[in-house]
């Protein structure tokens, strides 16, 4: 048999050789490895079903598609599934694999049985931890043999704003190199720092436009993040800047306005039902400017809900025809990301990735194929998971070269004061100004006030080795119980350590526990370490099966259920009360946030900064 290139990673020279070979296989002049015959096959280009179809496979690719028995060549193995309907492998137009908290090879084992065979990885999470190794990290699992395809989009938010630092710094030169290095790099990850895009005075202006320029130069896709941009001037400016998409639209009117200005709309599950119903009521006939996006979903939630298949079922349940819903996770995202030579359809030249359904209306998955082999059957993953010994650059990322103490979290009062004015934030606070409260003083230190739902929140730098701490008071979150604290190394998007606690000593103990484990979660209750979950890779992920990680998460939730957590009943009741896992997103510094807390930096010495204006403010005065 003719020797073929490995075909695990997209290399231009290999790609030519592979396609030269496929051409001859399609003509029947060379043998195929496998033939898969199915009861019917969905052509996603025309949204039509074809009966009794044959898919001829050579290596990891499709060489020929058509009526069964017509292809003239010889084949090594024939598989017949007359009762099943075949559709292309599902793709993710925008997803953070890091948010599964599994390394890519184990995330693949989790999502492939759900039909997800390819992902456009929005890679600003790991790249904020280790920018120089970003592309190497995302290609490692595939190089080791994982059947899942990852198309990385280097992060525009590296760092998220000019007021943050450490782990990685991407600009024109880095983005140009990423795009030149691999055909799998599809473009630029979601541009989130809108003030830095429109304002030439913003300190990140040149860096961001350099990345956009490098992406345009090599015809990549510039992905957008237009959270909070709902006025027509802002939407028009966002589109004019070259942003191709938005996955942050929450309402039908917002979708209508952004769609009209040419943005590719990526619907997430929380807003999908209302938007699908509204677009159907509008009589929308052309869904080609839509895709379904998972964005962030933990392994625990995927075990409960599903992966890309959950998004498709949700669309069908809200009135979308199954064939259109399938287009929204196959050909539509592939076209948008300019990946149609490889994924998005059951067609020659593409990877032999298929989802075989025994009930199309219910999207019931009987089997999943990837790289020309069956990799899952009846929800069970069949392929081997590559054994990867992740190197120190991936596993030693919590760089704090000292033990923190209670003194690191003290907020000193001015001499002789009985009270101090304090700047206060709360989770997901995007008002124009921070809250101001008068806080008590004892023993020369400004105190928490649990009676008013006020506790202490801190960001600890985990990159410099110094363990610099920014701390302030937050409203409506954290533990009310004495000597209790919760810390995590997962803090979007810079991923420094955040910690919230009822005592400074408990906060120090929780952070020190994360230094010991190299990331994850740590819960201190009553002064004792009550639970930990280890994310040893990047402080974001763990190299193990999803079920094992979930067991540790359930133990953390159980320990957290014994804590009395503060919350504000009028704010985001679906996220509180209970274990405040959503605090991992409360450190976001992109639009529509204004006042935020970041690790101490030259532009934000105490950590409190308005990322829209660059203005800083004391924590207490």
C-alpha cells in the first residue's frame, strides 16, 4: 500500500501528498482502507437526505461519497449500518477546552461519544498561564494520537487588559508566528477588550491592533466578544473594526441588530431558546449566519447534560428543524472558520468524522466515527486515550516562592480611625462606579462586616514568584462561618489565584494549599483544610478521566454545602446561594466590566482599576 503522511497535524506539504493519493482512490485507481455504508446520509450543503449511501475512507480521510455499490475501486474492509442515519462530526465554533478542567486528550474521550469531533479552541486561558508554549500545548494530544481535532485560535486577551501581566504576552509578532506555524491555527480568539480597540489612548491599543493586523495578513478569522455592546453606534463600530462574530448576544433584539451588521451569531444554551423562537417567529429562512457554541462547560456538567449534542437537542426542542440544527454545528461553523477543506461535511478530502443516529428527531447517537474509525458506541468511548507525560512548563505554573500569612490580607486603617470608607465590589459588578461603604476598624485594621454581607476578596499573583496580593471588600459573596475561605487558581481570564474568606489566616491557608497542589480548588473550614481539587496542568486542568475529576468535585461540593455562604437575594439568584463556583468568572476584566480587582501592577498598584478608563482608586480612605 502507498505510504501516507501521518495526517495527525495539518502540514501543507503533507496535505498535498494526502490529496494526491485521495484523488487516485476516488477514481478507483488505488485501494481504500474502509467503506462505511449507511441507511441514509445528510448532505449539509443542500440540507437533503440521500438513501443507501457509501463513504469510502483512505487513512483518516474520505475519498469518495455516493450511492452504495457505485464506487469502482477495491476496499480492505466494509461496514454496513443500514438502520442508521449519518451526519458530519459535530464541531465547536467557540469553546474553551480548559473549562472542562480536563487535558485535551481526556476532554476528547469525554465529548467524542457525544458526537463532538472538532473544536475551535478559544485559547486565551492556557495562553495566559504559559503563552510561549500555547500552540505546543494544543497540538500535543493530536500528535500523540487523539482522534479529536483542535483548531487553536491564539488569545487576543493575553493579557486581558494592560493592567494585568504574567504568563504570556501576545502581539503582532506572536500572532504572525502562530498562523505561519500550522494550518490548524484558524485565526484570533475573541477580541474582548473593546475599550482598547476603539480608543487609541488605551495602553493595549497597539498590541491588539497588531494581532488583528497579523490575522488579516494571513487571512485568518478575527473572532469577537461584544458583551454589553447593544447600542447601534457600538455595534457598527465593532463590525467596522473587523470582528467577525459574537457569542455574547442575550436577547432577540440584540441578535437582530448584530446580524444585520454582518456579525456571525454564535448561540449559547442560556439564551438559545428565546433567540431560536424569536428568529422562527420572524420567519428567518437563512440560518447560515448562525452556529451553536458551548463556550464554557465543566466535565461535571458535560457528564450531566452532554456536549455539542446538548446544544443541538436544545435547538430542536425549541422548534428548529433537526437538519438546520445539525448545520449549526457542522457546515456553518466550518465555513465561518474557513475550515471546510477538513471538517463540516461528509465529503471527499474531509476527515472521516461521522455521527450515526438511530433517531434523528431526538438526536439519539448510536455510534461516532473519527479519523475513519469507530471511536464510540452507545455512549461508550472505544479508542485508547494517549498517555501524555505533561512537562514541567505545563505542571509547575503556580509560582509563589513563599508561604503567605494572615498579614498578606490585612487592610490597614489610617491611625486613630474608628471607621474607614471602603470601595466595595460584588460579583459581576459592571455599574459605572464601585459601591462605597463605611467599614469598622479594630486593632488598626479595617474589618469585614458579615451582618451587612461584606467579606474580603483577594487576587494573588501566581506568576512572578513574589505572591503579590490585591485585597478589598466584596458584597454578597464568601463564607459567613468563622475561619473559612475558598480559593481557586481558575480565575478568568488572567487565572491568578482568587480567594474569598471570613478570616485572613484562612485565606492564607487556602492559597498555600494551591501552591502545594499546583492549582485547582481549596476550601478551608473552621481553620482546617476541608477539601481540595487538583488542576495540576496549568492550574486549569487535570490529566485524568472525567469521572475521577467529578468525584473530587462532588466531594468539594459536599464540603461546601456545610458552609454558610453569603449572597445578595436580588442579584443573580440562579448562581447563589450555595457553593460560589461562579466566582471563577467574577474576575473577568473585559466588556462590560468597569471597576475590577487585579493583581498589583505598575498601572494598578492596589489592584482596583477601571478597565474602561484606566482610573485607579484606593481600597480604603
